[in-house]
């Protein structure tokens, strides 16, 4: 059993919701990313989403776009992201890590080569923002052969027919997008998310995480009433951005994350 | 071979749909709506009537006698898309898609634009039907195509500048996609080139194929035979696919797409996606698999061209397919060659071409002298150069225009 499945089993037995923070690799630099992963693991992250920066992030709002630009100024590529995972595993971090990417950087790296490298460094799964189920079969098969998860996205706009296709390709967990739109913090959670999670439950027994727009402990608590985990992305990335000028990025983000973590 | 994509929108290995899941339902809805009108006689009649009465079609096929004589080779005809309403071929697709958007009951239209021609065409058809219109345009393109920005605003459209990346067409498409994913229910994305997720490359090609159908009929009337060569510039590839498509079955017709060679062969200095030495490789960008200018990490490269309409890192997937099977050849014209052709056509024919179209003319200037006077070439004059006059004045005189 891989780390993701184990973690969700554990959460279920403890009757707790999961907390899934997202950061962009190389923002503001790789050394900080490594320390941030270790910090997030210590601060109660159930799974960590590590973003692979991309030049044209169409699914992202301004906060994550800016983070990707900062990372790309450091010329961070897929190789660097994998190397960072390797380093935190060497440090003893056993929190599940999934790589969050657009398709082109992975395609250029090579799908087989990427899956092998993920296995070698100890990454547990991958989520591709612009890979819909119709295009996902080759990659799903390659990942499945190595017991690596392909986390699929479901949206409130997805028809039941599409949700079924999505769940058929998914492993690890399903990522339910809380609302139509790009990534970014919002003050209010839409009730579309709860409805989507209910619909997804009829197609899959996989755990379901809700993301997009979640930025506070109260929102996490609310989401975990009906979903298995909550993803916080832009709010943490914004905190990293705010901390760049400060002496200790890590310590500042630690305070923010400790206030978020539901446990 | 019928040159139609498969059900997932692939020509060979090129095309498909690579988008956030949120967009898949609207894209499926669009695909259903488009296939419902594709063979619908009422829709096609409405489309052709508007092209005739509103846009002034058919556009002439003009024998460029002085240019042909000057080059001393092939007999050159110009397909005069520059005479279309709004000044370029972009109006053909805008008319087609606005009729579809109306049938789908959409009230808010968004579009991206590079040179501004597609933005102007979209703003125009939105004014015609009283629909809300938002156009995304890179800040750099707004600067070099300021006249078109004013035209769009005059037509009642809101122009939103995009400051990301190189501030050109690719960045405008990203922002339009973000708007669409946020406003899926109300909004119709009127994409302007033969790009993006299926069904856009097919739909845009279909609407633009009116160019090639007319040109084929016109050359048969004038010369009683098919042309030897077709030449058209290729940015995203809509004017060229529109000219080429109705001739694809005519195996004797040679076709050449002309990409922007920019100012050099290094990545970042040009926009020639089929230029493998210059960094062009197969990849996925903005919804489709095609040739891309990218670095080794799969990050999309900055591009350069004198013409905003060709300044794009990817190319329509059907072009990638036609290149892969060798049906269409792809060549390059540099900034300097395009600028020279801009002046040549102005002086010899009294026609000021768009800088985009000047790349096609530049290639004609290169190959026509090697052809014989009984050979026929058609160059797609995709747009007129009024929008470029200030920019060209700066480049020729070395001084900013007033």
C-alpha cells in the first residue's frame, strides 16, 4: 500500500479530516522549499502538494502565477522538483507527496522516465491540471504499474457521465474543485462543493479532497464535514510571498500553517 | 484522405483537448452545438448571407501584374482578404462563431487578440448583435497596435490589457481561458485562430475555408486550371488553413505556409514552430498538442516577430499534421524580408499589406523568380496594413511617429 492510501486509512480510523497544503517548488528558492516541506509535514499536513512551475498556468489565479514566475526565474524544472522530494525523504519525511503540474513539462521529461524517477525519489502521486480523463489513459497505466497515484480533478460543471470517467481513471484520491474558476483564496465557500462531493461518492470509494478557495481554519473544518480532506494552496503561497522580505520565511509560514491545521 | 479530425479532435497525433476539467462540459456543449449547425442548411445560409451583405464577400482574386513582372517568374494572384469588412480574414470566423453563440443563448462574448484584427472582428460582430464583448490583449500588442485598441473601444468592447509573460498573444489566450473557466455559464469564448482544444481548430478552419472555396472557383474561372502554388502566412494558422483546405485533395497543388523568422534563429528571436533547430518540438499548450517553441524543461519560450499576429509559440494542430505527412511545406520569412515585402507590394500594386501577410508576400518574392511565367501562384493577402503604418514608419525612418 502506498503512503497516500495508508494516510487516508489512518485519517478514517481516527475520524479526522485531512489537511493538504500546496506550495510551488522553487518559490522563493529550492532550499526554502525543502524546509517548507519538512515544516508542513511537522505541522500536521496529511499530504503535501508540490507544484511544478509552468510558464503558462491557465488554471491558476494571480497568487500562484506569481509564485511560478518566481520559481522560473530560478530556472526550476522537473529534475529540481524530483531532487527536492529525494532530499526530504533522506531527512526522514514520510508524509505523502504528490506533484502538481501542467502536462507539458512532464511530457517533455518523458512519461515513463518521470514515473520511474518519482518511484526512485519517493513521490507518491501526480495531479495534472490540464489532463482530462480522455487524455489520461497512457499516463494512468504507466503510473499504475509502479503503484503511483494519478489524482484526477472533478469540477462542479462535470456531468455525471464525466464524473464516472474521472473516477475510473483516478487513484489515491479525487480532487473536487470547489467552484468554477482559477485557484485563489475566497472569503466564502460555495455550496457547489458539497453537492459535487455527494455526486462523486456515488461513483467512487476513493477519498475526496476539496480545493480552490480554501484559506481559513473555519473553511477547512466546514469542508471536512462532508469531504475527506481540504486543500489550501493560494493562502499559503501568499504567506510565502509576504514572508520573502522577512528574515525567516519558514518561521513565518509555520505560524500561519499551525493556525490552519485542524489537528 | 478527408482531413477530418477524429472524435477526440485529433489529426494524427496532433490536437485533442488539454484543459482544466471545469471547461470540459462547456467544450462538450460547444462541440454538440457546432456539429448540429455544421450541416444545417439554414445556419450555413445565414452565415454566407452575412458574409456577403455585412462583410462584402466574395473577396476578389486579383492578378498582381506589376509584381509578377517585377519578379519575372510565376503569375501571382492575391486573394484579397484585406478588402473584407474590418480589414482582414478574421471577420469570417467571427461571423460564424457569433451566429453559433447566439444559437447557444450566450450573452457575453470574450476573445483574445494579437495584432488586434481578431479583437476588432469580434467587437464588430458583438456590436452587430448587441452582445457584451471583452477582449484580452497583451500590453506589448496594445502598444504596437494602438489603433486597433481604439477601434475595439469605439465598437463598444472592453479591452483588458495582459501584463504577464511577453505580453503578447499567448498571454492574452491564457487570460481569456481564465475568464472562461470563471464564467462558464454565461460566456462564449470566441477563439480567433485554428488553435485551442477541439472543436476550435476544426470550427475555425471550417469558417475560414470560404477563402479557399472562393479562390478555387475564381482561379478556375480566370485561368481554367488549378494553381501551382499557394502561399500564406502562418501564426496560429487560420488564414492559411482557410486557403489551403479546399485544395488539399488536389494533389498537384503545392502549398507553403510561411512562419515568422523574426530576427534570428535562437529561441526567443523568432516564431517559427516548425524550425527544429530554433527550438520547435511537439508539446501541449493552451488545449492542444502541436509544435511548440519551448526550452528543455518544457517551459514555453518567448517569441519574437515584427508582426503581432504571427508572434505565437504554438501553431494549429492541423498544420502540425499537414507538416508531418508532407502535404504542406513550411518556410520562414524574417522581419527584414517582411518589411521589404510590405514596401514592395505597396509600390508595385498600390496595396499596403498587413505585416502578417507581408511574410507571405516575402516568400513569393523569394520563389516566384524561380518559376516560369505559365505557372500560377496564389498568395493569401490576409489583411490590410493600415494598422501597421505607424510601426513601419518608426522602423523605416528610425523616428517615432506622432
